[in-house]
C-alpha cells in the first residue's frame, strides 16, 4: 500500500482522491471515517469536453490537448455498478486477497474500477447505486518512535441514489 | 491512402519450427530459439545463409538477446531486430518479417519468438507516471473476470459456458506435442479448479512458461532462388496491427480493438469471417474466446457459447478455433505465442496437422491482443 502524509491527511493512494471538506486537516482520533465525504480527483478537457480520471498533465486521450486545456475536476464518487469480481488470489503478494473489485459508471460519465468496502458480498446486483466512502488504516508514521498514523482509503459500497 | 499488403509483393510462409512450450526450466533460451530456427530451416529446406533478415518477438529476455543466440548458426551479418509488443510481440515480429519481404527489402526473412519467464515493468508501475485508482488490484485476470460477469448478466450464460472453452482447448492441446499442457480436461475438473478471480478458475487461465517458435517467410523470387517447395507455401493475405482508441464502452476495449482490427484484416484479404476454416486467437483466459469470436463476426453477440456447445468451434466443426490448444493449453510464453499461431495455421493449411487437422482447411486467421492495448490479425490462405 502506498504511503503519503499529504497536507495533514494521509491517503493510501495520494493524488487520486481526498476529503471534500478542505477545512478538515486531520482525521487522527476520529472513530467513524465513513461519514467524511470523499471526492475523486479527475479532469476535464476543455477542447473535447472529455471527463477522465485520474487527473494528469500528459495529455488528453480523446484529442491530445495538453497544458491549460486540461483542468482538474473533482468528481463525486457515486454511480451505477456495472460489474464486480471477487478476487480470491492475487499474483502480487503485497496485495492481500480476498477482496472484491467493482466496475462503476460515475454519474459524470467515466467508468472506474475500484475496491469495495467489504472483502466479499453474499450478493450484489448489477445496476445498484454505489457510493464512495473512506475506510481507515493505522500505518507507521515514518518516524523513529514507531508511532502510528491514520491513513484514509477510498472504497465503494451500495448506497442510495437519494443521497446523490 | 495507406496501402495494404496486397499492394506489394506476395509473401508466403515457407518454414515453421518449434521448441515445445514448457514450464520454466533451466533450459537456456539459446536452446529454445536455435531448436525452433533449425527446425524451421529444415522445414523450408534451406540453409541459414539464405535468410536475409530477422525479427525476434520477445518481451522477457531483456536487451539484445538475438545476435548472441543466432551467431551459433554462423554469423552472416544480416539485420536482426528485437520486437516487443507485450503478448503481441511475436505477431508483430511476424508482421515486420512480412513487410520486409513484401517491400522487397529481403527475399527470405526469419521471424522467431523466444522468451523465458521474468519479472518486467508493467504499465501502471512506479515508472509510468500515472497511478490507477485500482492500485494494482486489477490484474489481467480480474479485468476479464469483470467483463465475464458483465457478459453473464447481459446474455444469461453461466460459468459452465466459459469452462467449455478450456475443455475444448485442452482436448486440442492433448493432441499437440508442442503444447505446454497435453492433458484433456472435463468440465468438472475445469470448474472445480482453484478459484482465482470472479468466475475464472485456474484451469481457465493460460500457463506461464517458455518456448520457441520460428517462421520463415519468402517472396516468390526467394522461393524460386532457393528451390523451396511452392506446394507447401502458405500465402499471407493480410497483416494488420492497430492500437486502442477511445471507445464508448471503455472497459471492453479488447473486443472493440479486435472487432476493428479483424474487419480491416478480412477486408484487406478480400474474405469474410464466415469463410474462415481455422482460427487461432488470444485465449489467455477462457472468456476471451467467446468475446473475440463475437467481435470477429464469427458469432453473433451472445451466441458464441451456444455455438461452442454445439461443437461448431471443434476440430471438424464449421471453424476450428485454437486447434493448437490455444494459449490455454498450447501455452503463452509471450514472444513465441503469436509466431506459434502462424505456424499452427500454416500446418493446418498444408494439411500436415495430423490428429488436429481441420478438414478442408483453406483459410486461417491468427489474432493476438497485447497489453497497452494493441491488436494484430493475420489472414493466411492455401492458394490453389
């Protein structure tokens, strides 16, 4: 798992998502982080209007636009479940299985593939509305005192479209 | 307007050779490659000095593996090039040999594929510059497990329908002495295998291994000049290579890429999908065979599993699909894979495939998808 301290809040996958409320600068000591609203760090191309994720500066896959034509765009981590798979075994030993991966069409269009909140589900229905939430991990703080720090990871779970 | 292969000199496959595909071993890659090349030279009935250029499909051997291997045939000073295009490395190397001969730069060109398993940097790794949201959790198998779940929902098929692909291809592989897996499996064995991702069990995934495959192509001048037996020459009708575009269905890009590339290849060859007698395709995972047969137009959407069940894709059926055993049983040593497909199609079109022979085979197609993604399709024909 990647490790980043960021600007006060540590994320498992820095640059891909963050808390929606920029006033929140620390999650240390918080019990339930699933109530913190996340945003996905996407981008929009001003030339062809293509919305994509993750944010990057190398160029638009749709039209090749680069530079100021590519604008960062926060995307709501909500959308329709298109498919899912329970991964029982992974070739990379640093990735612990089992876990469940989902394919989700975000309400703003892009299709993403991301991990679900629980490792496995008794049943999942394609078409279910999904929402992104944070789960937390306690990871080494990186100092000499063997301190722990809270790291946020974005996962998805079945939600309610009414909350969208 | 870009030209097609038919606008240039005719190109023929005149020699094929293998080192059997196998699980990782202490066998040096020199042995894998030289065995395949010597067999191909013998099959063509020519000596090494007749070869004027080499393209070597490899993704796992690292920098400059070719000359150090082929110098043991006698150093003749000919151009040698490594070609890396992920799973399509061998297919792309074959295309380079074909273009070399078609363009008149060589009369005889060797295409070979040799690889041994190794750890390689993949797109999405630290050096790539962009980190994906899945954080490495989506291995290729899970990409196809997600597509498989989607396909099941869309067409009402069940895991057994995917498992039957592995059953058929294991039956074919059991007849192929060059196949990495030579044991016929029943459906129960396939489905009860270790679950890896989604509906995919271990028996529905191609093995990782090593091997060698070689193909010699020649122009009509080359065939005449070296006294090659024209009656065993197989004509390359078309050679296409494309890369992924932006599709409406963003995650099903392999099938979209296959659809587009196959359309191009068939059009350039002047034939239709319904005329194909033999197909070797990229069945790294069982589900891919159904996806690609539909993308190629051999089956209508949602119909491939029913046709499979009816035996239409068996040897002796309307079109033999992966008579070599496919990637699932023949194996997928990366560099050799696409070259081996051409060799199998050639064997079939020469009527030299023995127990695996598709009756009356006249037209064959070879298809590989490479991570990235790229797609290569070749159409070959037995001229009468």
